[in-house]
């Protein structure tokens, strides 16, 4: 009879230990856990976004709702030009006759910024999908505008194949 209570005690102790291990995440790989080296496996720089991108800007400005589409060219050296067509309150403006010129900086962690010609930042940027996309947001006071760029033609060996063009 004494072996039976010890068996029950041993089983209960085992269940308790297993419950503690499982509830703490020990012994299981958590779905949202990412090793830091996996997160930073891809490094960016200005050359990561070299090429032509179609873009759209959507949101609200101090002058009302904004929708714009256009094409931006990033030279890989920190310079960009863009042409766009804008709609405000459903009224379309003609495409910009002259290219809008700006500079940009892309950091190794794939964040960055776009700057006007006076050097003031006007947008925060995040490079995604190995440079195939750039996400951004306006820094203009009173604006709530999101920017989405997509590379017009991915280069052979680029994002779909995981090619790191920053090296």
C-alpha cells in the first residue's frame, strides 16, 4: 500500500513540473520568438533601394484628404527624383512637370529618412522585402499620410531569391 501513494505523488509531481515548464515556454519554441541574428540577417544601405519604384501616398493633410501616385527613382547614392499626380477632395492636379528632387539615407537596420533640399527630413522610411518595397510616413506637421513604394522591376536574384544587394 505504501508504494501506491508514492506513485501518485511521483505522478502529481511530474504533472506539476511539466505544467510549469510548458507555461513558462521552456522546452517549446514560442511562435513569436525570433533569434536576434535571424532578425538582422539582412543589412541595408542606400544601394538597397537603387532603381525605379511606383508609389502611392494616402491620408489626410491640413488641406484635406490626399491621394497621389507616381514614380520615384532612387540612384543608390542617396539621391531621388519623383513625379506624381495628386487628388485632393477628388480634384486631380496634372502630373508634376518637373521631377521633385530629394535625398535619402537608408541605415543598416533598414530604417531611413527622406530629406528636402534644405536637409530637413520630410518622411521616415522602412525598407522591406530586401528592397522590393519601402514603407513610409510623412513628417509634415498636420499630415497623416502613409507612403508605399514598390519596385517596378525586381532585379534578377533580388528579393524573391533573397539576394543581398547591399554588399
